């Protein structure tokens, strides 16, 4: 009985050898032997490269920092940011209590962020913040950066 099973297993595996293929002997293109262009629309080859936060630190704001841009940014802030960051940007919005920490946009270190850094935060989101790359156009994001830069910190409480 044992020998019959052995003959059957060995015989079936020997018959299967010609059908076994690996990546080097199979009917495939060997790695780097033939140039294959990427599928159409699979990567941004004609667009500017998306920069991460560090790379975008020196990215200049293409919009003028004028009243019209700041008003546009204020309207966008009311629509997209107030719910979490609050009316004055102090991290006290209606949803702030549901998160461990809501950034205060009037803190000095946030006010010192370069425009490109703020732009990428708005575009890509943060820890709990959603990304707005799909919701806001490039110019709208830059207008929002201009407005966030105008947020003033709370006046210091007088020490008695």
C-alpha cells in the first residue's frame, strides 16, 4: 500500500515537471529586458510634482495677499474649517471636544509656518484633519492660507 502511494505521488510529480514555470523560464517579459510605458493616466508625468510638507516650505504663494483674497479665504474658512478650529481659529470648534487635540491656528509656532507648509497641510490633511485637495482648487487653498495668516491670537489676560 505504501509503495503504491509513493509511486502515485512520485509519478504525478514527475509528470507535472514540464508544466512548472518560474519567472525566468515562463512566457513572460524578463525584468528590464523590454521597455513598457506606464498605463495612460496612471501617474502625473506632465504635471508638477506634488511636494510633501518639508519640500514645500519654500513654495511661494502665487496669490496676492490683498483684501479680495483674504475675504475669499474667510468664506472658505467659514465653510470648511470653523467646525473644528472655531470662529477665531483657536481650536474650539463644535467638533473639537471629540478629538484629543485640535490645533490652535493662532499659536506662534503655527503663525510662523511658511505658506507652502500650510498649503500642504490643507491639501493633504493632518492627523485628524481631512485632505481638501479634492474639495478646494489650488487658488482656494492659497486663499485659505492667506486668511489663516491673518488670524490673531487671543489677547493676553492681564496679570494682577
